[in-house]
């Protein structure tokens, strides 16, 4: 058989030339032409009868790079040819086929479908109805022969004469496809070794709930991971409960080293609460964990000197005051069209923005994950102060009562002062008085050894605004705005008298025997001092500007 095949292989070659005498391009052309030969096999015997068709005359191809050990084109073609889908015969509607007259009655008198194609269309549509696959593409011969309108007529006729529940067929198809997909996944898991079917032997190992399919490796891995997570949670729980004693010992050591970390009544400044069990009280344990994370235990307060507590904060205060002065000198009010709230007075808009910032910081104090950030930059701690906390504490309040009182005074006094000195000077004064109040409180408590004191709030800034307003209106009658009208006439005084009385009450409240409310008096005094200095400087600046004016402008202003 080999000789016959070689003879057939050489048959297309014209002339008596030997292959070895041909050039390389010719030989590659002959090999390319030989692979294009088509073989015709009979169904009787495989090798007894076959013929080779004569190819077209050869043309010399251009040299091309070929891959070594590349399979012949015929082999590649046979391997890459997709398997055609099996023909769809459908389900015959009845045992005997429809006649030509019946086909015309179904599809219409003008139909061009042959009886054979008409019966095929009906069978395919009926099969699709039973299988729930009417949404899939029809066979190519049906799509070519029948138009969509013709198919609609056939489908309407089938539904009228052979009714069935097509919705139930669709649901059955969906369930069937899900089962096939599940079976495919199981087979894939078996091939990968993730799923072990039962061997079929006597007393073979069963799966969960006596499943004859055997034990699932995925379920075993899931149980192992669950047990590992439970063990990890239990370990963390024990560490959490045992950490309470370690924390208490650490705080006791710091208190013994530095007696200033005690309150005035001798109690420790840092109270140790009993830790909640995460299993019994998960919410309380979650809050306590964030409280501990917000407490910086890495800093030893006993090693910080008084100068280290004061001077870094003093640098931040001076930089803030300098930035406020530069802002006040360079600020230019925007045009009405450029404002964010053009219909709102500038004073009300400025005060509303400050109130909004304070309200947002107050809301953050109610979120335990934010405590770590707030403890660092929005509260002043005399034991281990952070310089930037002198700025953040100006906008920080922990209680709604504290926030409400400060914002109420800010609204009534701040809007009046804003209209008198302008937005640039108002914001500069607010920040300068605020940071000066925070620094005064920090320095006073650090110098007196009261390291257990913490301070926050906008009281220092508001005290500066009140002092500035009283000094600028020293000779005018002032009263409390939210008092009844008949009381305002009685409870009124000049600005300098009003300010003197407030400062006297602050000093009186510093004496323990006369203390009638617990506030940060040192922060208030720092704010009053800042506001007074600003008002005196502002009045002097306005006086010098008036003196530099021409006489007719001064007369017009008078």
C-alpha cells in the first residue's frame, strides 16, 4: 500500500524531473499542493478505492518562514474543524404529515412553502414549545424558507389547536440547564480532586446526611477554616480580657512616678473600666476597643518636662496668629455674584459656616472609630499635649449643652462684631483668640502641675469676640440680647463696665471657695486678653486712617 500511495503522490508532478533536482521553493510548493489534494473514500472499504484529484498548475510561492515540526495543513484543518451540531427534527404534531391543502390553510394561500418544509416548520416549532426554547435561533433552512410573519402564523395555529403550558416548559428548561451545569461542576471538581464520589464498594464512606456521593473536600475545607476562625476569635477574646490587668498596672506605675496625674481628690486621672466580654456584650466591647486605640499608651508623661509641654504649642500659636494677620491684611470681600450664598448677609454666612464646622466635630465625637483622630488633634491634654491640638480644640465640643451655649453666644455677638470689623478681621480674631485661649489654659495647668486637666471648646474664641465688641463700644450701653425687652433696659451697662464685670467673675471662679460652675477660666481669660488687644489695635488703626484723610472727608464722615 505504501508503493501505491507514493505513486499517487508523484502523479500530479508534470515531466520527468526528480525532486532532488528542484530548488527549495519548488519543493515547498509541491508540498503545499500535495496537502490540498482531496480524498474520496467509499463507504464499503476504507483503503480499497480512493482517487486523488489533480491540482491546478503550480505557481512558485515566495519564500516564507516555516515552523519546524509543524503538522501538515490537512491535519491542522481536520483537527480545527468544529463538529457540526446535530440536525433538529423537532416533534411531529401528528403521526401523518399535513397535506398541501392543509399547509396552505395554516400558512396562507399565498405561501411558497412546500408540504415537506411546512411539516418541518411545524415540527420544529412544536419541539421548541415543548422544550421551552422558542427564544433560540431556528435552524438555518427554516430561517431561509419561512419569514417571521409565516412563523407567527404557524405558532398561532399551533397554540390554538395544540395548546400546552409554554411557561411551565420554560421553567423546566431553566431547571434542566441548572442541573446540567451543576453536574458539569461536580465532574470538574472530581477531576481536580476537590470532590470524592463514593467508590461503590460495600460500607464505603458516606457524605454529610448519608449522602452516597461521598465526602466533599470543599465542605471539609470550610469546616477547617471555621474552626480556625473560632480559635482565633477565642484567642483574641482572652487577650482582650487579660489586657485589663496589664493596663491597670501600667497606669498605676505612671501615677506612682508622677503624682500630678491624680485629680484634686486623689483619684487617678485615668480610670480603668472593667472590660466587656465580646461574646456577651459585643457593642460595648467594640466601643471599649476603640477607646483603648484612641488612648496613646506609648508616651510616658513622666518624662515630659514643662518646657516641652509649653514651647512647641507656643510656636503653633504664634504661627496661627501670624497667618491670621496676613489673612486679614490681604482679604478682599467677593462680589455678590461670586458668593456661595448671595442672598444671605455676609455676617450670617460666616457665623453659620463656623457653627457647621463645630457641629460636624461634635458629631464625630459620637463615632468611636474617630476617637483616635479627635484625641490627637481636637482636645488639649496637659499631661502630653500635641501642638496642633491648640487649633483643633477651638472647634471641638463633646456635649450638646456645651456646643449649644457657645454657638448661641457666637450667633448673637459674632454677627454684630462681623458687621463692624469685616470678615477678614473677624476670622483672624476668632482663630487668634481661640488658640490663645487654648495655650493659656495649657500653660497655666502645666505650670501649676495640674496635668490631669483636658480642655476643648470654642469658649476662648467667643470670649475674644465679646471682649473686642465691648472695647470697640466702650462708651455705649450694652445688654444681653436674648433677655426680655423690659429687662434689657435695666440690665445694661457701658461696654467697658460689661467687660470688667465678666473678667472679675472669671477671676472669682478661679478661687475654689467661690467656684460656682466648672469651666476653663484660663481659656476664657486668654480669649478676653486677645480680644482686648485686637480691639485697641483696631481702634488705633482706624484713628490713624481718619487722621490721614483730607479734612473734607472727615467732615463728611462726621
